[in-house]
């Protein structure tokens, strides 16, 4: 009889522990990290090289010098000179940071958007057709990715 009582007592204690865990979850609240923020690691993974530090110091001067030359030489299109100067400076920056493929991809996306907007405003029928084809491609890619993800 004593063993049955001790087993029953152990079962009741275990039951109480389980009940407390369901009533008071031991998990921290989902927003607890906002009250106790960790300090971010401010040291870069790879410190910038000498050439990148030098370019950082002179890039604005180069940009302004290119724009000044365009104005002094009476270049007819100041907008194209500005865009060319910005592209030159940002391309050098991307090369020095070893991020050229990402930069080229971003440039391709931006130029595609600009071309689409120009085509849409100049020729509505062709613009809507191109937008419909792009939407079809985006939906196709999304459906194929979802189908592959389900496997």
C-alpha cells in the first residue's frame, strides 16, 4: 500500500508540474529582445583597403569635377552628363567593394523599369503588352518555385 501511495504522490507532483508549465509558459515573450537589446557588432568583417578608403575621400570631388567639366565645356545635355558622372563614380565604388555583379543587376532592373515607363507613356498598346508578358513571366516563376518547394 505504501508503494501505491508513493507512486500516486509522484504522479500528482508530476501532474502539478505539467499543469504549471501549461499555465505559465517558460518561453520568453516574443518581444523581450526589444527591452534587452544586444549591442551590434560594429567592426566590419573585412576592413576596407587603402584604395577604398582613398576613393571614399575623393569620390564626391570626382563627381563634382565631372559635373563642373560638363558645365564648362558647354555639354548640351546636363541630365545625361549628371547620369554618366553618377554611373562612373558608383561603378568605381562597386568595383572597389567587390560588389560589381549586384551593382550590374541593380542597374539592369532600374534601366528596365525606366524603359518600361517610357514605352508605356509613348505607346500605350506596346507598353501594356510588355507589362502583360512580364506579369506572366513573374507568375510562371512564382508557380514553378512553389511547385518545387512542395516536393
